[in-house]
């Protein structure tokens, strides 16, 4: 049952969807996106074993080898077909503790294996595309299955994770996506969040005792040459209005001769303040393409005037006629520095050349009702409350901050700091 929370838990989870497919696809210049947030099924696989499992860091993950011994649900995959007893229908994000914590017992720990599973209609015109499942955040170990075939594995948790489902899907049909989430336990709900987490013979970095999928989940279909990442690096140039755009392009085919177009567009509306198209050669595997962009008339970002821009990157064929892929990132023109001011004997913080004293509180990562993730409403309320009492910053206490809070802090105007540690 949902109830106010003051803590976290790590769990193993997988989901199936029997409700109709309520997720709608959308198209964005060369790529097709299908959010899969609604109509998941959540089930506690109480008989599943996990304590003595071998664990694998990202660089050691061999999906083909792991698939040979990948654990299915207790009782076999047919268990999920008949919606197992005790299962629930949930929308994502969803944390186990939201739904399985006994009334009034918020200190209850719920370690173990949980399945999130959903049946998703994959469009027939996705055949021949590269299809990825993108998970914004999950706790802790996740094993991703498409039609009972292991397609992804991650033990890091709380950071974005992508896995390739291209070969496991049946196009033009309904496909079952199941995510097995394992929570080994974690630090108690409170400030004592600095102890290592024990999983069999392993010691894991400190983390809070919550488990589930605490971020967005989306399917993305692209050409086999596609934009994998866009990184915006603010440059310490005169005026603080220069950025370096680093675009990572993945390519599973032969070398591609193409063109790459950059546009800087105000989020508030209006025409692009910068446009440039360059020739680019993408070798097999991947290439990182860098472009330095100066926008002398851009508005600087500040907490009182949080001006934001969209950097849109479009990959075109060499004749500039066909869109291969397109993606974008939101950013502000802002540079953080630690330096000496004239006449000073110690360093200070500066933002866009102005000295800044940070005044902020702590976001411990505990959220009412959900436990382990913030809703958009919560994020907006927290940021506005902080600003209303004269604060200009938040720090994420010994943890990775959630994207929705970062997004709203950019929009409303608040500095953020991630504490190193757990």
C-alpha cells in the first residue's frame, strides 16, 4: 500500500503487462520513440535465489554467456502468463516499497527478487532498425529480458542504462519485456547511509534500502548509424558564451560519409541563434565529433534568470537530403570556477565571472509516498520552497541526483551539488 516514506530499499524485479497497450509512440527526425511507462505488472518472486549469485561489473558483462544460465521466474516463464498470485498492476516509476510495505511499518526491509513485466506492441516498420530499451534509473541489479531472452544486465544502479533488443523482438507483434530487479538490502532509512552493502561475499558501495524502477523507461528505434550521446561542455572564454558540443555517433555498418548539423535554439521560443553544418566521416563502431560554438548574443544562465537553450544535432546523408538521426540536449550558458579574486588570499566560487556564495539545504533522497524517487510535482515544490527562504542551492546527500530534479532546477533556477560518497 502507498504511504509516506522516509527511506530507501534495493530489490530484484521483473514486470508483465496484461492491460491494453496504453503507451503511444512518437517520431523525432529519424528516430522513433515508444514510452513504456503504463500497465506494468509487478510480482515478488519470493522463492527465487540470489544471495550467492556471481556479480558482474559493466566491463565484465557478456550477455551471450550470461543468457545460457539466466534465471527465469520461479515455475518457468508460464508463471507470468497467468498473472501470479500477489501480483499488482503499476505504472512506472514504481518502487517495491510503495506497494508491499505493511501499513505503518516504514522501516520494513524488502530484499529479494521482483519482476516487472509488460506486453508491448512493436510496430512492424521498426524491422531493420536498431532498437534499444532505455531505463533512466533502477535499483539495484537489473536483468532485462525480451521474449524470455536475456538482453541486458546492470549492477551499478541509479544511472541511465541502455540495452539492445534488436535481435530479440518480433516486429509487428506483441512482445513481452520483463525486468528482473534484485535488492540485496541496504542502509537503514535515516542519516546512517555510509555503510557498505553486503551481497553474499561481495561488498557494494553504500546505498539506501529500496528496490524498483525509479525512472523513465522508453523504447527507441533508429537507423544503424545513430547519435548515441550529446555532451555540452561550457567553455571559459571571454563572455562565457562558448560551448563545445561532443556528439557520439554509433555505427554498426561500414564507414559512413555524412553531414552533421548543429542548431542552438532558445527554449523560450524564437529562431535559432546558431546554425552550422559540417562534413563528417563515421567509421565502423563509433566516432566522437567535436564542434566549438560561440553565441555572442546568448543570454547567460542565472538563478534569477534561468535562460535555457536547446542544442539540436542532426545527422544527414552526405547530400544533405535525408535525415539519418536527430537528438537534442537542453543547457544553459554557465561556467563554474574556483579562483582568486584580485587582492584575495584564498580562492572563491565564481559563476560566469561573478563571485557566488552557495546557501543550500540537503536533499537526502527520501520522498513522501514514493520512497525512492521524486515526482515532477515534488521537484517543483522543493525547489520553490528552497528559493522562498533565500537558498540558492541543493546538495544531493551521498547519492546521484534524479534527472527530474536537475531538469526543474535548471528551469526554475537553483544550483545543485552531488556529494561524493555512497
